[in-house]
C-alpha cells in the first residue's frame, strides 16, 4: 500500500540544467564599455550610468573574461594615447608645454573615471595576475606613446631647460608650467623622470655654472665672487624647490653639481686671489666675508680644511715675524703683547666667522706651539711680561677703580698664561718666573698679593702641584719673615743699647724654594755688619742647628743722603755699600780701591758704579767721563748733586733680560737639573713594565716629561746608559735593544 507525500515534507529535486552561454556576451559588454570610455575621453560622460557600467565590468570579470577586458582596455588606451600624441606633436614649440599640460590633465581625469568603472577588475583580476592597475597602465601607455614619442620627448626636455636658463638669466617665466611638466614626468615613474629630465638638467646646469664661475672669477674680487655665488646658490635652491619635482638636498646631484662648479673648483683660486684673497680678509678682519667663505666652502668636501690651512699659514707667518724680529728681542713685554694680539685676533675670527670650529682652534694652537718655541728665549720673555703686570707700587686707591684695574691686570695675566701653554720648556719658564717672583717679593714690588696667588693657582691647575710647590713656599717664607721682623724689633728694644743705627729688615729664605745665588762674601759697612751679627745671634738662639748665609745680591737699602738737602734714596745693596764708602773717603777713589774695600764681584761693581756715576742720577762723579766703567777710572762724591724729588730710586743698569752668556749658562744649568727628572721617569716606567724595547721606552719617557719640557732622545739614551752603569737596568741577553729592570 503506497502513500503519497505528507503535507509540509521537504522534496529534493534534481539540478536544473545551466542556461546556455551567450557567446557574444563579452563582445557586447566590451562594446558597451568601449563606447562609454570613448565618451569619457570626449568629455561626454554626463549621461552615463556608472553603476551600470561598473556592473558590466563586474560581470565580465566574474565570467572569466578578465583577460579579454584588460587587453582591450589596454589597446583602447594605446590608440587614445597615439591620437593625443598626434595633436601634441603638431603643436608649435611656444605652446607645446601648455598643450602637454592640458592633455595630461584631461587624460588623468579621464583615467580616474575609467578606473572607477573597472574597479572590480583592479581588485581581482589585476591582483591575481600581477598586472598593472588600470590607472597606472593608462599612465604608462600615455608615457610610451605620447610624452616619450620621438616627436615629443626631446622637445619637452629642451623647452624645460630653455625656460630654466631664461630664468637664470633674469627673465620672468611661468614657474607653474615648469612645475606641472616635471611633475607629469615624475608621475610616469622615477626612471622616466631621471632619464627624460633630471640627468639632462644636471648636465646643463653643470655647463651653465662652469661658464658662470669662470666669468665671475675673472671679473670679481674674492668677496664679490662669494656674494654672487651665495646669491646664485640661493636662487637655484629656490628654483628647484618651487619649479621642479626635485628636492634641493636630495641625492639627485643638482645641489652638489652647482656647489662643485661655483665653489669647489674655485676654492684655491679664491684663497690666493691677489689683493682680495684670504690673507687680505684676515689682515682686515673682514668677518662677514670670512663667514660667507666658510659657509660656502663647508658645502664642499675638504673646503673648511683649505681655509684652516690658509689661516694656519698666515698665523705662522705673523708669528715668525714677531719671534724672529731683532727689534722685539729688546722689548720682552712688547714681544708677548704682539703674540697675544695675534691670538686674540684669530680667536675672534674663529668665534665669529668660523662658527667656533674646534678644528680651527686646534690648528691655531698647533701653529703657536711651533713658532713660539722657535725663539729659545720665549720662556724668559713670557715671564718678564707677567712680571711687568704684577710689578708696581701698591695702589692706595680703593673701590671700583682699584677693582677695575686689578681685573684688567688679571685678564692680561690670563692671556700671558695662554702663551705659557704653548711652551715646550715649561721648566725653563718656571726658573725665570721664580727669579722674577723672588725680586718682587724681596723688594716688596708686587702690585697685589691676591693676583700673585691667582697666577700660582692658574699655574697649578695647568701643570700640577709640583710645578708651584716652591712658589708657594716663597710666599710662606715672606709671611714668616714679617712675624720674625716684629719679634726682632722687640728683642732690640729690650737691649741696653737699643739703637742699631739702622732699621734692619731681614727676610729668611728657605734653601730650595728660592733661586740659587752664588754666595759672595762682600765687606758690608760696619754699621750694617754689626746689625747683621745681632740678628744672626737672635735667630740662631731660636732655631738651633740652622745656618744663615747672607745674600747681599738680593737686598735693597733706603739711604739718607745729604746734599743741598736731605734725600731718601732707595737703591740695591751693592749701591749702598759703594756710596757709604765715600763717607770716609778724603778724595777720589780708584776702581781698584772700591773693589778691594767692598769685595763686590767685578761685573756687579761696574754695573753699580755705572748706575751711580753714568746714569741720569749722578750721585758720584767719574773721571774720565763716559758711559762705561774702566779699571783705571776714578770716582768721587758729587757734592753738587740736586734733585727735585725728596724720595727717589737709583736702579741698577743691568738689563731685565739675560745676556747671551747668561742665557747659555741658564740653559746649561737647566739641562743639568733635567737629568734627575729623566732618570726618575725611566726608572718609574721600567719598574712598572719590567721589560721594554728601546724605542718604546724613549717614546714613553718623552710622553711623561712633555708637561715640563721636551727631552732630547740622545739625552734620554745617555741617561739610560748611566742607569745601566749604576745597575738600575740591564740589556736583555741576546737582544741589545731591549732593557730589563733590576729590582
């Protein structure tokens, strides 16, 4: 018994057969799309249904006709591009770029609409088959068949280059037209842009600015050329930014090309240009021109180094003129002042024209290190210059004026210390500075103790504690001597006969702190001799085991002299011994008599007599008259002496500078003093290293001692031999160039 299907039950039917395919469908759809695309190109798209057109393209791709659609679109765009090319190619040159601009703008707008219609094809077929999207494909087709057509390509390039040259020559051009055209080429691809415009543009720019640079270099001075080159570079940068699709600072090469032609290839000629080169700019402190030169040269590799070298050559020339000038050798203060002037000048130039470039500062310092050390007397002259600033009567003025003067002196001292930093023989400077400081302290001629101590602090910061330990000890001795003088005066007042006849002020100096002086046993006047003996007994009673040696060469005396009136004359100790000798002389004294009575060394006695009898202040008369003192000359008291001042000073005629013989003696003594330092450095290094090769040891010793002086390698070798003889070192067996330390 069969039953029919129940009501509401599911029934499965067989698939219906697919409707037959319409073989003309792709052609019909393409015909519809083709007509629509042509209307878009003809600017008749107002009545088109973009939704319907999109669905048509969608259906073609969906039914696997994507390849058919893509190839037909490409062919249609190719035909269209060729048609546009015909129109563009027939356009005369004066209107060509405008026509290209209009055609390109219209074509891109049309391609945008076509892309919207075929968007589904771009999303599916194009991605799956790695094809170019419709818009990009349309640009490429236009590029190959229109703008890169043999009839159009070179014309566009030449017209662009022509417009750019016209603007460079001062003519007014349509910048927007240039910008749109170059942007069109860039939109077609970087390769197209580079080949069709950028490379030819760079090449033409190179030629243009090569000719321009040659014209300017021949017709202009260096400052004028620099101003014109800077202007040209600014104009080109503005032009590239405003007109072209190239960045001025990019790697395209336009900036480097222009800078190479205007600056790089002309740098040496600009530096040496007669009458206006860098030497003249430096001499006349043309800061603005120097700044412009530095800024322009900095754009080119190696440019700043050329300026740096030229500046160093000029500094060296000026410095050599100072240190080698015979005139400057007689004026140590002027010598240092001129060196400081050169340093100040170039410091100012580097700071304001060369952007405070450290390379320039280092090169300046190296130049100074060379020429300052060409003169073996530079350490002495620098010390004398500092002595001139520190020496002077203590000023009674107070307040702002005194503070201002002291600040000015401090500034000058700091500048002199800059010269000190360039010295290789700093230990020689230390020797001279110690001598000059001793004279200032002993004669009470320091302008300010605060300034003296500031200088010592600066030297300590520069060279370390050991460099200034003795200088600080000298100040300690002076302060101790002040207390000692007060105690001695109280001691004298307690004596039964409290009158010494003179006011004796003794400064007790520690051996080793002060400059060593040869001990000369002079014959002091009786009243002075008695006072010295009294002080000696007083001092030794308080300091058992010490020894006092009188340094008469370092003393000063205030003498009351009665002529037409009573004068108070300040003079060195040797002068005092000579003038007091004439108190008891019944008549003239021969030079030999004075020498025998005082036992002053001959050279010092002649200087003293020359100062007293041949100088401006003639306390004595000399026969025969003359400026020099001979062994047979006779001297007598000048009873007719007169002076407008009650207090005055008779100074020694000895020059503040050392004679050549004294310089040589000082250098020999300094070389002897250096030997222990070299020995100590060698032992210190070898004790650490234990074994060391000869050349390495020489280099290490030189490095350690450079802060004080530059030792001669031959001297170091000689000191090594001495240490070997004293069994501090030995040569390594089988290797004579290697040393071993012996514990």
